[in-house]
């Protein structure tokens, strides 16, 4: 029991650190009920930011131990607290933070929607935790790549050359970024043991945390009657929750990517301070989890940049955020270059027309396989058709057009990047598709989820005649 | 084709909603906004049965996990690919703190998978290339006699053995 409590203590500290980051950037007010509501986003922020910082420290040769983790978490709290020192504290709420609970009889219908959502998600989360609590890691990559690296990072305080530059372990994709195994290794270190049954408990928290975080991010733009059923659908979608239980990095990476895309989409809609740093943190960890995450992050940054330039949004703020993301992915890439570690994807050949033409026959099957996954209703429950509908309607009607263009651009560029990766891959295409395409589509599918959530909310506002973002912000 | 049909059907549903809204007197963007009902209603219809299915799956997993032994948890992935986990455990006991090993495996279709598992089970000891450069040589389903000079070859069963490396690190 002790090791379990200690490893959940890591999650609690990540949430605490993330909460103060959110308070510091002004996204969460210093108010009890708001901090409670933001706990999911706080956990995801801490689980994103702290491992990214630890990966950077590892590449600089700083020993990463539990002490280093505590120092980084404490730094998040101190910096967040310092930035928030002028934020007002709600005095009334401080004296009675749960006063709203006493008036439950007069709650509007939408509050009841939230209550039912919280009850359903709460029950699902608890039962899910029971389901995964003793689950061993059965997914091949989960132990052969991720836990293997986490184990090395638990046993050594540095990027142990005996492993990370060792040809014997090349099958473990030594070029893959390290945020996910670093996050796993923190739990192993706290528990004092590499326990194959313990990993999924914490991975499950990422799922619950991300759903909670999306609800928090969307709460003021999208009515609960829209986000509650769609998030409930996302929570139970077999492509997400089923795949998550394999222990691979793909779904956690896609969850962070979804949060980053939603935060960026919402910033594009209204340029609210605080959203851009959250987007940057989420995209930074996405790029630091897998190479697919790096490709997706770059795609999102390119599309976001194009929208910012075309619509003349705050270029300086965007450039700062995008620069921070690029800065966050550099340490690992530089470390790889210094140590001569290369991945199996011939990226430099990927722009060579001759090389591409020689392999043109790989494009059709790759597109067919990726699109076949999108069309699998058993796994993805029609997320792509629903996203297509809201994007097309938004683009045609002008309701949230720039946001729709952003989501469409992200989806298309990520899709193109993934097709390209199969195109240039040196592996046998049939094998490569069979072993990866069902996981690779996680990010584009969660971009679809982001589009459905955000754009449905904007569309519903026009139906009910509420002042939409355009009326508040003439730039939209 | 299936994706195209799904997209077309969803767009048609959106179109029908707009037409219905216009019939009841909504005009312009308000009628278009009603398209938001399509994802909301679809989510309501799909979420509840999926929710129930997933809950059942998780409860089944909980029940199945209760019967797992510690050996299943630690070694189940290796047992699943027919790795000789008992030999690997025996070999691991020979390795001292921070000692390395070279892994020599016979050629078979499963050699790659077996090697990945073996290196996992033998961690935190580190495998090295070439095999002879480690402290130990671990022979898995291969004739150790091909590797001459192992005075202290310790045989677990034919083809499975461990020996001090003749070269060493």
C-alpha cells in the first residue's frame, strides 16, 4: 500500500505544481471552487510541464532524482505564486467556498447537466481505476519501449550511455523523446519498484484528467449541454479508453495534443490571456512524447501561425509561445545529434523527389489504411463525420470560420504528415501499417474531437441567440 | 468508401436539420446554428450504450486481474511469446551488480521478439554488442560450443547456458 500511496503522491504533486502554473498565468482565479474545477487541467499541466523540464535537465547532464522532481515542482509553485501575487482572492468564497451547494433547488437545467456529467464521469473513473488497478501491461511497446526506458531512468540519474547509446537496444527506438518514460519513472522511483501493474493506474488519471481539463477549458465558450455528452462520448470511445489500457504512449500523447489544439483554437477565437501558455505547454509535451507527436506539433504550429498572420492576431504573443514549444523540443534533438543517434525514418530523403517517386506505390495503401481507421465506427464512433459537418457548416456560414479553418488545417496537415511518414518509411509497408496505423490515428481523431466540441458550442450560440465571440470580438 | 458514406450521411443530417429549422421559422445563422444538435444528439445516442459496454469491460478486467499471480504479472508477456522465463531468471541470478552480458540467440522467426523480452527480463543488467565484450555470455537456444574458450560454461539445459565472457568489458 505504501508504494501505491507514494506513487499517487507524485500525481498529487504534479497537480499542485500545475495548479500554481495556471494561477500564475491567470487562467485559474485564487478561489476554492475554481481551483477544484481546474484540478483536471492542473494535473495535465503538471504532467506535461514537469517531464518536459526534466528531459531538458537530463540532456544537460543534471542528475534527475526525486529531489530534482521536487525542486522543479516547487519552482512551478513559486513562479506561479509570484506571478499571481497581485491576483485578488475572493473574500466571500474564502469564507464559504461551497455556498452555491446550499441553493441546489434553484439550480438551472444546465447545472443539472453538469451534475449528471460529473456523476457519470466520476462513476466511470472509479470503475475504470478498479479495472486497471491490477492490470499488467500487455501492450508490446508498453513494456518493450516505454517501461524499459522508465526502468533505466529509475535506476540511473542520468541518460545512461550503457542504454541510450547502445545498439543492442535500437529496437526500443532510442531516438524517441523521453517525456513519457520520465513521467513513468517518477512513479517507479516514488514506489521504489518497477511495477508492471502500477503504470495503468496513472495512465488512467491522464484520461480522466484530460476530460476534466477539456470541460474546464470550454466552460465559458461552450454550453454544458454540448460539451457534456460529447466529452462523455470521448471518455468511453473504445479508440481512446480501450487503447489507453494497452499502456502505449499514443493515447496520452493524443490527449495532450487535443488539449493543446483546443487551447490554441480558443485563443484564436478570442485571444484570451492564459490560453496560449497552456497550448504551448501541451504542445511541448506532445512533441516530447513520440516522433508522431513532434510532427503533429509542428503541423499545429504552422497552421496556427498561418491563421495568426492572415487574421492579424497578436503575432508577438504567438511567436513567443511557438518559440517556447520549439525551445522545449530542442534539448532532446540536440542530445541525439551530439551522440549520433538516428531514428529509422530517413527524414532527409523524405524531400528528395527521386526517393519519393520510387516509393509512390506506398501512398495509396497508406491513405486507404489511415482513412479506414477513421471510418471504423466501433473504435471512433463517427468523430470524423461529425467534425466534417461542423467544420463545413462553420466555413460556409461564417460562424467561427477562423476557428474552423484552424481545426481543418491542423487535421489535414497532420494527416499529410502521417501519410508522408508511411511513404518514406524504410519498413515493409504492410507490416508498418498493421503494427501502427490504429494508434497513429489517435492524434487526428482527437483533433476532430476538439473541432466538434468547440465548433458545436459556437454554432449553438447562434441558435440560441447568445452573444457569440464575433459580437464580443469584431476580429472573428 | 465507408468513410465517404458516413460523411455524406452526416452532412445530409445537418442539411435536414437546417431545413427543419427554416420550416419552424428560424432564419439565417440561427437556423444554421441548429446543426450543433447533430453532434449533441449523436453523442447522447452513442455515449450511453458505449458507456455501459465500457463499464462492463472494465468490470470484467477487474475480475480477470484478481486471478493473476505475481508470476503472471512479472513474466506474462514473456510466457505469452513462449520465452523460457525460468532459464532467464536462472541466468539473471548469475549476474552480479552492474555486470553486463552479451546475448546470443539461435536464429528463428521469433528471435527478435525473444531477444526483446530477454533483455527486458534481464534488466537492470545491460546487454552489450558484440556479445563477447560483456561480463557474461547468455546463450539462448543456441549451441554454446560454437563459442570456444568458455572454461566455466554453466548449462541450464541443452542450448541454454551462461558463461563468463572470455574477453570481458
